[in-house]
C-alpha cells in the first residue's frame, strides 16, 4: 500500500492532530503543503480534496477523507499499531465528548481569541482576549472534571483525546495568559508536561 498523504500546513492545529495520530501508530506519511491563508487563496486543485477549502484533508490508496476526527479515527482503525480509542463503549463516548468540547469550546477561544489575538495583532482586542480566557477556563474545568485517574486524559492509555487536546493547548501556551490559566488546573498541567515530552509531539513541531 502507498503511504497516506496529509494535505495541510505545519502551522495548523488540526493538521498536527492527524500527524500525531499517524506518528503514534508508527505510520510513514507524506505532508503535502496547502496554505489556506495564501495571498491567492485556497488552490483550486485542493477543493477536490476538501470542498470547503479547510485543512487537513487525507488520502490513502485512493480513499479520501476530510474532517480531523474522521481522519484520526480512520488512522487508528485502518492501520496496525497501538489502539488510540478505548474498547469500552462508555469510555469511548467520554473520549469523543472531550474531543467535541475541545472543538466547540476550546479551539476558538484558546487559539484565535487569545493566542493569535495576542501574538499577531498590532493592537490586540483586550475584551476579546478576556472573553476568550473566560471560555478557556470553562473548557479546562470541563476537561479536568472528565479526566480519568492516570497519566492520560482517559487513564493509563494514550487516546485520540490526548492527541486532540495537545496541539490546541500547546498553541494557547504560547502566551503568558495561557500559561497562567493552565497552572490553575494542576492535573491538566501535569498531563501537558507529559505529552509535551513525547517523541511524536517533537516530530510534529512546526519548524522554521
């Protein structure tokens, strides 16, 4: 079989989630650069892979997917390697709930409203940052309340929930407000310290 192809940019949180899943499964893959923020816009050819022009998209032996969670689950179920989803139905539902809350409530607030606003805007909107921090605190509290006993979010085994959370929280921690807020949740801080040391996290770090 051919190597899977991931279409996207190495700066993208969601592209990194897919890459982390591939790395944790030990799968070689190709990253085809797609810059959705390019001056000329999304390349026309890419719309055949993702009709909405978002990243990532994925292809494996002629099978195409878009949407990060669908790709990550296919990577886990379609390839050999350590399982990244719990076998138990309730545990798997909790994992999916974590992923859902990260998408719905954490990503926008942590990445765009706080980190991007603080890092990339010449005159950051402090009200937007304050609202983002409030939402981020609620998301971290929810994540903390759902976290099982053990090293990882679902307990003793690394799952897709960890791989989904790590790039989002990692981006949030680029700014001081994110670091200060995370410190208020010692269990999530300890989790972050562990996952930030994983080889897969280092290999998917944006370079340059």
